[in-house]
C-alpha cells in the first residue's frame, strides 16, 4: 500500500459499484445452499433516513453478510411502506401530488441507503404504492372475503369534521384531530373489517412457540389479545329491566358500590331520550378522548341516571351512572365498579363521594386497612365479603361463579380484548378496496381480471375530505353481476394491511399472483426480523393474522411469519436549548460548540442549556444527519459506531468523540493491513490460538446479534497483531481481521483485500475456518509467590505435574532473589494456578 490513510470518499463508491456490477446480493431461489432470510422492517419514505434507520439496517446487514460468508443463500431485501396520511398532508400543504412526493422521497432515501453500503437485493425492491403491489393485495382481500374473513358493518368511528375523514385512535389527541385541531366527533359509518378475532386463540397459543422473540414483545401481544376468564351476569334494575355486566374479578363482588355504562350503551341512550342533561353529558363524552390510554388518564366523569341496580348477594341498590371511562366495545359496555381495587373506579368514587370498601387484603388481619389515596391491585385474601371471607382470590372467583350459575343468573365466560380489525380509511393515498356497490346486487367484489383498481391521478386536495368520493368519473362503473350502474368503494385500506404481507412478496414475485406458495416456502418464515419496539403489537399481530389466514385458505404452509425477532434500541443525543420569550427554543448539534461541560451557540457564542440524553426527534432538534456524518467520516466508521459499545437492544448515545474514535480505528486497521506480508515465515503459537478463538467467538456473537461483543473481540485481535513480531502467523491474523470485519466495515475490507492480493471480492469470500484443537487452552499462567507475595508469573503446559511446577517455580531468578538463600520449608502447589514458597 502506498497511501497511509484510507480514503472512504473514493473507496466507498468504487466498491458499491463493484458489488452492483457483480450482482453480489441478488438472492437465487433455485440455489441448493441453505436459505437465510434476513429482514429489517421497511421504512416509510418520509424523504430522509435518520440515524435510527442506519443502526437498524446495519445490524441486519452484518448478519446478512455473515450468513453469505458461512455458505447460505441470503435474501436481504428492501422496500417502502409508501401509503399513508403524510403524503396527503404534503399534497395539501405544498400543492404536490402524493405519488410524486412519495416517489421523490424513495429516490432520495434509496440513494442514502446505497451510500452506506448495505448488502441489499435491490432487484426485489417494492413500494406498497405501486399498482404491481397493491393490485395483488386487492386480490388477497377478495380471497379473504370469499373465505368469510372480511365483512362490512356499521361502526362508531372518530370523525374529523374539518379534514372530513375517519381518524385512528392514535390520531386523536386530547379529543382533537391531530392535524386539523378540530373537536373529534363520534359517528357511525359502514366500515370494512377483517375477522382477526377468529384467530384469537391461535394467535395467543402461537406466542408460546416463538422462543426467539423478546419476552416483553410476547407479553405485549398477549395483553393486547387479552384473554380473560370472568363472570357475566345481569343486575336487576329498579326500572324493571336487567343490565348484563362482565367482570374479570367476580371475587370482588362485595366491593361493588356502583354500576357504570358507556355513553353509547342502550341504557344511556334511553335515559338521554328522556333527559336533556343526560344527552348533553353524552355529547360531552363524545368530544373527549377516544383511546383506552386517554381514558385512563382523563378526568373521570359521570351522570347519575337515577336508576338502581340490585346487588345479587346483598340486595343493596347500587346507583347506575353513565361514565366517560367505560367502553362499549369491551364486555357488555357496562361494569360492576369496585373502587377499592380498580384505579379508574377509585377516582370516580372519590369524585362523586361513593363508598370505597376493602374486599381484598394482604391478610385477614388487614381487613380494616385504609386506602392511601389510590386503589390496590387486589392480591391477597378476601375480606369483608360474607361467605368469601378468608378465601384466596382464585378460589373466591370460582365460588362466586358457581353460586351465580346455580341461581341461573349468569355464567362463567371467557372474553377477549382483541376486536376485529377495522380497515376502512376515508382517504385517497391508500389501496382502493376492491368492491362495487350496486343498488340491485348489493356489495360485490370487483372481478379479479379488472385488478389492479388504480388510483386516479387527477385529484384535488384543496377541498377537505376524500378526493375519491368527489372525483367526476373514477367511482362510476358497471356492476360486474347485472351490468347496471354502480359505484366503486371509495374507502382505501389501512396501511397496516400493506405491511401485513410484504415479506411474502419479497420472497416470491410472480406477475400473475401475489406469490408462489412453493417459492415462498423456500424462504419463509423469516429467519431474523429486526425492527423497533413501537411495532411490537399491531404490525406484528396483523402480520401473524394474515399469515394464518392465508394458511387457512391453503395459500401458505406455515402460520408464523417471523421465526426470530429482534427489537433494537434507539439512537439518542443530548438536547440544547434556551428560554426565549417564555418558550423553549431548541438547537441542532451542528449549531453548537462544546467546551468541557458547556455548550455554546455558534451564532452568538452564548451559552445554552444541555438537556438529557433522549431519543432523537425533529421537535427537539437533537438529530444528526447521516449524510453529513458519512461525508465526514465515511460509511464504515458510521457502521462501526452503530455496532460498538452499547448492546444492540439498548439505546445508543450518539457522541462526536465516539464517531471520531471509530474513524481512528478505521485508519488504524488500514495501517495494519499495510503490514501484511505474504512471504513472511515463522509461527507465533499464542497469536495463532488467539486467531482461532476470535474467529469462533465473533461468529457466535454475530449469530446472537451481540455485535458489541464481536467488535470488542476484533479490537483485541487487532491489538495482538499490532504487538506481534512479523511472521506468517501475523500475516494470517491480518487476513483474518479483514474477513471478520468485512460484514461490519465492507468498504475498508474490500480495499484491504485487494491490497493484500485476495481473490475476487471479499463480499464473496468464505468465513475463515476454525481449528477446534486451537480453541482449547494448552498453556496456563502460573502465579509464583514467596510467603504469600507475588514474585513472578510463569507460562506452563496445562496439567503440568506438581513436582514439575515446583521445580519450574524454584528455577525463577526473581523467586531466588526473594528467597535470598533461606531454607525452603514448604511448597504449596495449586495445579494450573499457583505456587507458594514458604521459607
């Protein structure tokens, strides 16, 4: 090598071209090699990749490259989750078409990903907004309909009266539309649903087979599915009616002090029809929060209906309230409220001065223990509960169910938190739902030969609402059954549908159908899926549902789409801010200069406050631009930083010092590669052992996704090679470091590989082989003490005889100087560890 410094600006682009020209990373489904499918969750094309993307995709890339080196045929694709509201918002705000905006963003982000050198199979690239993709999705949706897994019904939705669209619960913030700020209304609309509840039991049981998923993700899914065994019974009401309720805690029935119904419960509606104050209260509830999380934190409000509910055991009449925290779509829409052992009930009872008795306590002796400002979970034994007193919770549940069933007043029942998946969205930029509305024939599926039903390009976003509804021609079609005038469905599909099967299309891309069953089976389930914890529930649950549904219809041979799941930590950064005019103004890292513990604003030299290290976000401006960092340090230094220090499941704090350290290591390796000598002779036994131990350990670490450990081992081998005298073994160490680091720093590795005369591309080179005999330590370090004080350390063959260890220790010059002619009275030998000489 003639250049003492590695130049990434020149090398990165050259090797990326070489990989493309050699088509290194295109997966061959016909290969007889063992298959390995590595997939990171595909990104939304917002316009720029962020440093979190870089970390996520670097992890998958290292694994994919390693798998190729270990003899696997690897599928490592990339695509774009390209439908959704941000594109429509851009259309409204910037006067551009969502399609143009999205495709420009895809081009920008693809160029960014290429600059980082990911080993991606771009020949399989897809975007969910392409008709070639969503046309197949429409065909699958019709298949699901014909299998009885799609239906349409009237459902209550969150309606934004300004944007004139349905909002997901997550898009309602403090009762207002997230974009318009308008008060959200509850409306009933005909919506399309997928029958995910048909698979509730199977989805729950399937979690038990996912041993290579994080426990926290499995628990989150289990809680979302929400199987619970409880009691459904009916209260007799003072107006002569009955009110069915469901409770998961029948053991606390003696702690019930009121009953509450949802604002849209038939009882509430009946009261509102006779009482204008009740009607006003219900309207107020409709303008409040809509998510379970919001209702959890919102002020608990109620309206006393004046109706009483008779307690099934005590005969006491409990007041019946309309309450804003009760949801109609869980259980029966009515609850038996036990304020001592449910926090929502506790807050409500406190507000309205209702009794809060204790019916569960740590022990019988604690029956009179008072509550300290909040409800208690209800663990321990039953107290203050008549015939249940002293029972354990589970025994009390069984006893209450037995008595209620014996009286014919109700039954033990299993219910699920999981609800069918509403997939209708009243927006343009999504997959058109492939159904046609005919006055004569009703709702009928579009003929498959007419697919894809594509979105019209000539749409207007200046008027709020769904442009498909008011398009002059697009929705008008002939009925495929009777030939009469009809209209297309103008709702589009939830974008979660797009991401519920994309991994299948990556694996198999025939033109005439969504995927080929046999070809998909070669690759799936995905061997390693990598993505953020924020997708732990809905995306993963929906993908598991779609896979099961397709299996039921005979289109797939497996039920679980992802064999192993890894959720990486976030990249974090400290924040910089100042208070100005009563507001907090944030500044980006490149606007700041650090001096010791101070941060100064470049614009005026003044000091700014250094905030906590938190997740990078645009609002806090604590982001770093990957392009700028790559331009300054090169792709490999950035990749190395993403893998260093922090375990991959934990957050990674970004620091200038950290990336600069990685840059220095890149240059350090480059200098080491320059010392490779193919003609060198001689063996360094200790270094040879270190080489083979490192090969085995790095392989084990990469397969376990413990990238930070693999990085540490490469550091160690590098240090050992730098210290070693020139020899054939030292050159072998350098060559090994090239191979081990190539999945992590592929451009540097290619450059070094070419410089030492390696054959072909290192991207196609095999992983170095391990000599098992060299993994076993055959030498040990012996500590030699005189009168308990360390005087020397010696290297000896492992298992050396006691008398030989004693002789070796006494032969030490350092030991003899310490003894200084004294009589040796005793020698204590601990095999393979220590010799202590006593005089």
